[in-house]
C-alpha cells in the first residue's frame, strides 16, 4: 500500500538573522594568523607562510561554524542550537546600551539560556513559560532587537517602560475636605 507523500509546507519565517562576527573580529583573526606566521619564520619562510595560512583558516572555520542563527516562524523560535514552540514564549523585551549591559551582567540569571556574542551590543530577553523547562528565559544578542521583539509580540525596554508608566495613572484630584492641589485646606 503506497503512502501519500506530500511535500511539507515550509513555515513562514517572520524573522531570521545570522550573528556574523564583526569586521574587527576578522581583523583580529588576521592578526593571529600573522602572529603564527611570525612564530614559524625562524624555521623558514615557507613554514611561516604555511603556519599563518593554516592558523587563519582554522580561526575562520571556527568563527563561521559557531555563527548562530535566530529564526522565528509561526510554530517555533530557534536561537542557536535551542528550539522551542511559540506557545511556550512569554514576555519578550529588547535592550540596548546600559540596559543590555545590565541584562548580560548584573541582571543575568545563571540558569538562563544565553546566546551572546561580544561583538553585538543589543540583546533580547525571551521568557520561557514551559513548566517542564527549568530555564526561566533566553537571552540572545541581535543586531536588530526591534524587529525580533516585534516578531515575537514584545517591546523594546524604553517602550515597555513608557507603557508601564502610562498605566500608572491614578486620580489625584482632591476630594472635599482634602484641601486643594497646593496642599492648603479650603474654608
């Protein structure tokens, strides 16, 4: 009996980013390759050139193979080697500057999943709501935090703080016997 094999419909990708190394990482890699070449120059020019090229190739291979991908589809979220279903995603908040530094450093939970690259400043925090998962949240570097938070239905921290402050409106009008707005009693 033949099975009906239909091609899988690819999931709609709402966000995709590869966290490629910055230009200065490649420059530092070139410097390390030159250092290896110089170290082998006393043996011979040929050995120095070979050592430099091999070192540069190994560093480039390691950088390219360790470049993580962030991908958001209708069904799942993938950050580097970790994947989770969208239904287990809670609050999503993006951070830049000092707020991003705080998330990567003093504010970091030690059991959070981290996909951080030192050459990328902004980060996005993705809350995990799966009760079976002890990971409280994922923290990932991204060059496009506004787009990633939007794809996941979250907000950047400055917008989240602005909406929280806007929700904190209370009626401060004085009532009878409370005095007027200057703090004096009315007669």
